C-alpha cells in the first residue's frame, strides 16, 4: 500500500485501504493540539450548562425569583444553542469553518460578561440565550470539521475521543462550580465562563485551520440553505437518526436541567454532595463513550448497539419512576438508575450522530446544525419540566427521562428493521 503524502496545506493524506468503506476520507487524523481544541469546543456546551448548576438556589434568592423561573436560564441557553446552530452550521458550509467559529466565540465571551452583570432574572435569561447562541458555533462547527476529514468508523472513533475531552466538562463543571461558591458568588461562575471563552477564542485562532476548501463550499443564500435542510429532512434514514438523537438528548437534559433542583431540594443534599453525584454519573457517560469508540463499534453492528443502549435507557427511566412512586428508595435507588441512563447515552449519542453525519457528506454543516438544533430545542423544552408544577418532583424527572428514552427507541426501531 502506498505511503502517506503531504498535501498543499501541510496535512498528511493517507490512501484508503482497499475494501474499507470506513477508512478516513482523505486526511490523516488531526494533530494532538487540534484534537484538544476540538474537544474543548465540544465541551463548551456542557460547561455553559453545568458550571452554574450548584449556584441555582443562590442566584434564585439573590434575584428574588422562583425555582421554575431560575430553570428558564437553562432553557434560554438551550434555545439559544438550538437557534444559533441553524445560523452557524449552514454559514460554515458557505464561507468556511474558521471565520464563523472565531466570531461566535468572541460573542460568547461578551455574553458571559453580560450574564455575570445581570440585575434581574429576565436579563439573565436573555444573556444566557445570547451566550448559548454564540457558543453553539463551537458545537456545530467542531462536528462539521470532523466530518470534513473523517468518515465511517474512523469518524465515530474520533467523536469518542472528542467525547473523552468534552466528557470531562460535566464531571468537573459542577465540582468546580461548587468550589467557586466558597470564594465567590454565582456571578463569579459567569466571569469564569467569560475567561474560558477568551481562551477558546485564542486557542481556535492558533490551533484550527480551515478544513473546507473553496471548491467544496455552497454558493447561494437562504434559499440554498433551506433546500439543503429540506433535503436532509426528506431523507428517512437521516430523519430516523436525527429523531433518535433528539429524544435521547431530551432524556439527558431532563436529568441535567432537573437534577440540581430535584436532588438538592427533594433529597436535601448540599451543593458539594450534588457535585459528587453529578460527577459520578458523568464518569459513567465518559467511560461508556470510550468503550463504545474503542471496542464496541469494532465488534457489533451499529443497529445492535443502538437498540441495546436505547433499551437500557428505557429500563433506567422505569427504575427511576418505580423508585419514586412504588418503592420510595430515596437517593439510594434514584442515583444508580440515573447513572445507568447516563452510561447508555455514551453509546446512543456518538452512534446516532455519527450515522446521521455519514449520510450528509456534502452538507456537513447543515446536518450538524439540524442535529444540534433539534437536540437542544428538545432539551430546552424538557429541562424545566421537573418543576413545572411549581415545585421540584423526582417522579416528574423519572417520567420525563422514561418518555424521552422510549420515544428515542421508537424512532430508531424502523431503521433497525431496515438495516
């Protein structure tokens, strides 16, 4: 087999192995520094949502608001991420990846400062929406950059590597956020995000090169974008994977959005204990993500992995409902069930997203935008529902996790039969 050569951009090109449809598309995997930056960009979403979670009760009292209103700060961020990805994804297909990425990160930094200086709950919700919209550039463009360079199993494995880096965010963010409360208030957590945004802007400027050459960019304006998105939505396999990912993400964010208030107010645990619970559950997510990328995708067909993981997620949702309505086990029963659900997401998310992106090689930005928009839109809807009755409810959290997991399974089953 011929050895690697070097292209005009200074990147290695590796000839595809005969009979290997899952080989890298044309470029060798990224340099270590680029992997670190891409993983950090993928971590921006979890950091934005999780760092301030231990401070939710404090900021609620400081702004003289209520728990349901405070959870709207998470909803605002997720809605911003949903809408922003529809802007940045197609835009990156038209003008390239690098410029929209840097612009989004710069605005994210400014929005984080606005959140830190908020004097009312509506102002904080608005700042969070802007923060989410701008930060979505990192989420959507990082996936598109990976699709520019890799495909098939190679892409799924690389997404797992990114997942290892980004998976540290939900583990560390609540822990760091809880410790920050010892030395500062909730405003300090948003100033911390502003510093992170500035560092990521600098790191992307230095570590990310353009991966979409001019000849592969889409011409045209809004009409072209709408047609590209419409074509993807008419593709039944793509739509199936999109819905699977969307509803699975809904289960994940029902937990992320509701666990802080539910665990601290229903089970009366401290912010520090909550950060420990959140960290352990996030470790389950990261560990299974790595197992999926390094072992499972090499040994089992994708449909088998997805059906199995989705079934486990449904079972975990059933367990949470039973532990809060029938058995009354308290945190001792709810915590392990939520950890199992998080572990299942380590198989569901990379496989569903990877398969969806594989089906859109010529519109990676738009496909990534649809994945991000639908998942974060679903997340923004379900995140505050555990307190929708006016007070936190562990049972409501379990019902939402179960419902979203079941919808994800039902969305994928037609694809499993076809494949």
